[in-house]
């Protein structure tokens, strides 16, 4: 019966929004395009972004021009369109016992004129504006007093985000609030509970219908907080429940290749080639990987570690274990430069061990490809490194057992799936590497179905990059410092923001910057290169190759050099307009220097007029080189959706109310609860857990399950 009720209610909530009274087809289309509201469920879970106290009514005589939004009650007088054709406006007066105030509208004049009723009493809400010697309210919200008293009462009035397109079609925050009231009157009493009574009692959670009513129409501030807590917990709990169930299914059902032995390849490398001691963190991660490889289950592990922490070495040692057990490995990198770099490093490390390492990118010639394809299928290639070229249909392995995916947020899930399919029936072990430190709360949600390993220790002897914050008045001092570094044989990056490649204004920044650098560092004494997103891939690669070879003293670039480019001789990173970058992106850029033995520097050039928030962000960069501290600060300041500095492409769901930057405690509580329930009832088949199984689809997304390929 509970299952029937749940499915029936989900069907009602799945009703097209156009059928809600007050919407219709045209408004439905706009709500869908602008806010992603397509169904009753979408509207019900479209939550307010702020609340305004509507318990206080001001008198007209109390109104001043610098006040925030206020509420008045009075009788409407007059009402007429005034002004020349291009500056027409509708004006009316509101009178109470203390005086009269002007109300003004510049848009929708015909609709306003027809809808307002002079002589009636209204409740008016708006922001006072001073116009000459008069104070008026522009585009105030108007509600007939007798109608307002009959509606759902709330002391705190919800305000909803809208867009210009919606406002131009008169779909304001007030209209959305009215639609919420209509919907709650229709379905509120039928809303089914999604969480078992024992779970609600344990965490003191409001019933679902009370939470939804009070998030949209709060009874008071305390109840609003209870509603928020309930809805945040519910959202994060179902996401974690879904991820943990996927992980459990995979660990129990998905068999993996067993790598039983450590043989000559790894032992020879360790004793003959490794000239330094592994860090404690590297040893710990290798032990974690070894446990996975011998378990008989497919490994799906995320390896986090700062630039230079030794992730590639861990990946190589795992590839050598695969080779010792007769399996091939593949490493997929997001760019040709990074793939080439991995190839050079790994080829150098395994030289003389009898390990065949090959490179496959878009630039690989046809004849070479044919020979490589044959060698792969015959098992003569132990390690294949490449870009997305690895997922082409003609690339077939004899015995693919281990896959490394570097900087995985650069690849689509379907791309990774195609690589996974190349191993035949049994999936290969997967190691996902990222140099973008991910805050724990985000990792638990983005990668909640993966096991996570962290290299949180840098190799000994590496000098931390010194970071300085300067403004334009120090530019000559900066140029002098750059000349000193070049005189010592060092190279320099100068990075300009190019947030979207189509933004001509930002592109101009780079052009102007390049010209000013060339003026300050003229040929033939200095050579300046340039690389940006509008160049063809082969042009970018050529320019970077010249820089790597030392042909350029200075590389003027955009963030295309953010990931992976290794130039040990580059000791200075200058970041222009640093306030326009996210902390995670600044940290990635800083990681491009400090790769060699010399002291390196990151210089953040920023505007004179920095906002307090921007100054705080940049100061964090000056104070710490710890990527995890920076990532946590970045998420607190910017939110999870923008953690990469561009829109996060890895989040597989939309959060309606929870905030991963602020709700870490609720997330941990939700995950602990989900783990406890699944430990006792893995298939959610017992008692009240059936309720959870029936509702998991509502909150966890309904897309194809890609969990086996991370």
C-alpha cells in the first residue's frame, strides 16, 4: 500500500506544470527554459533565495528614501498614464491616516491600469526611492487587503530568483509565490513522507509536508530553520544512499582481474631505477591499491594529490604490477601536451626494463597507427598513453587490465565508458587522478561511489612557491624582477584571464598584455611567445614546445596552460587580474612553476579597488600552498558549482537547497545514516526501508548508471 501511495504521489508531482491553474502553455514554456521548472515537483522544490519580514507595517509619514523594502497599507487613489510617448509611466497614490505616497510603474502599463482598483484598500510592498524632493515606490507589489488575508499566512515572505525574460512576461517572485500557494493547496494534504518515522525521530526532522509548507510560507524563523534542515538532510541523504548502493552493488557483483604477484618489472624498477625514497603518503596509497588489485573486485579509486606530489609515479608502479600479471595498461590524458609529457616521463623511467610504452594522439601518423594497433592486439605494448584517441573503435587491446584517467573532469562519462569497454567482459581496474584538490564534502558527493586515496605529502627537497600580491603601481618593480630571473637563465609565464573564449574584451586583455610585454622585453634580447584558446591545437602545441625547449623567455598565455604543462626551468608565474580567477584555478596555475630545484615565485597582479571578498581570497593564496586548504576556502567562498573556476562539469545532479560548502556536517550525518541502514539492509527490502527504495529515484537523478566506470 505504501508503495502504491508513493508511486501515485510521484505521478501527481510529475504532472506538467502547464496544468497548474495560473500557468498554461506559454508560461510553462518560459518556466521550463528559464528556471528548469517542468513539473509540479520542480516547482515545489524551487526554493526561495531569501525571506523578508512582513510582520511590520510602516506608516507613510515614516518612509525615508534610503530605507530597504517596506510594507504599507492604505487606500489607492487616482491612477493615470503620464509623460511623453517614450517616457510613459503609470502613476497612482497610496493614502493612509498619516499622508500620501506616490506609486510608479514604467512597464506593463496597460495591465497595471486594468488590474488596479482605485478606492480599494491595498497592501503595498516595495523599496522607497528618492526622486527630486519626492519619495516614491517604483514597481511595488500590490495585493488587495481583503484577498491577502485569505491566503496562506507567513510572517516571513519568500522571494524567488527570476530572470529578465520572466519579469518581462510578468512572472515575478510574487507570481511564483502565488503558484506555490496554489500547488500546496492542491497537493499539500496528499504529500507522502519520504523518510521512515524512526529516522525522522532520530534526527528530529519535520514531516515532509510541514517542511515544504514552511520553506515557502514560514510560520516563523525557528520553523523555517527546521524546514531547511529537514530538506537539506533529505536531499543529501538520498544522494548518498544512491551512491553507496551503487558502490555496494559494484563491489559485490562486478568481478575484477586479480593481480596476484609482484614480479620482475616492478622489482627491477624499484631497485634499479628509483633513485629516491617514496614518501609515506605514496607508500600508503600503493598499499591501498595493492589491496584492491588482489581482492577479485574491480578497483575504482580516486587519487588526489597536489601538483608534484608523485601521483604519476604511483600510477606507473601500478602499471608495472599489471604487466607482471600479464595485463596491459592505458593512461588517458586531456591534452596532447600532457599525454606527451606523461609518455616522456614514463618512457624515461622504464628504459631498459623491457617494458614497451607507446603514445597515441590525434597527431600520430596513419602508418604508425597501423603498426601500433597490431602491436596492441598482439600484446607487444605494455603501456599505451594518449588522449581521447584511445577510445577510437579501431584501438583494441589484447588484455587491458588497468586504466588511469588523468584530470578526469576534462572527460565526459560516456568517453570514459568507451575506454572501459575495450577490456572485454571483465572491467579493468580504474585509477582516476586529479591535481585539483577536492574538498572532502565535494569528494563525498561527486565521487561518493569511489574509494578515495590522498597523497598529502610532498617529496623532500621541493621548495614551496613564494606568492606575492601586487597592484599596478608595482609594475616596474615586477618587470625588473622578471629581467633578473631571465638573466639567471629562468623562464616566465604571464597569464591573462580568458573566462570564455568568445569574450572579446578578455581576448583584448591578452592582446594588450602581449604588446606591453614585448615593449618592456624587446627583441633581440628577449623572445616572447603566446598561447591562447583561439589558436589551433597544433599552433598551441608548437608554441608550448618552443617554450619547453627554452626558445622563449616569456610565455604570455591564458588558462590553457592550467593543467599539466611541465617546464622545470619556469620559475615565475605572473597572473594578471588575479581577482577574476577562482582559488582552485589560481592554485592550478601556481602549480606550473616550482617544478625544478630553484626557488619559484607566483605574483598575483590585482586591481587597486579590490572588494573585501576578493582581497580575502587572494590573501589565502599568499598564506598557504596547501591545495586542500585552498579548495575548502574556495568552496566556502564560491560554492561547489564553480569549484574549477569554470562551471563544474562533474556534478551529476542539481542541488535544490543543500550547499556543499556550508552543509558539511549535515552531509556527514546523511552519509553515516545511509551507511548504517545499508549495512543492515543492503537492498532496502525490509520494513520502512521499502519507503526509501521507492523514493530514491526522486532525489538521485534518473540517468544511466555509469558507476562501474567511475
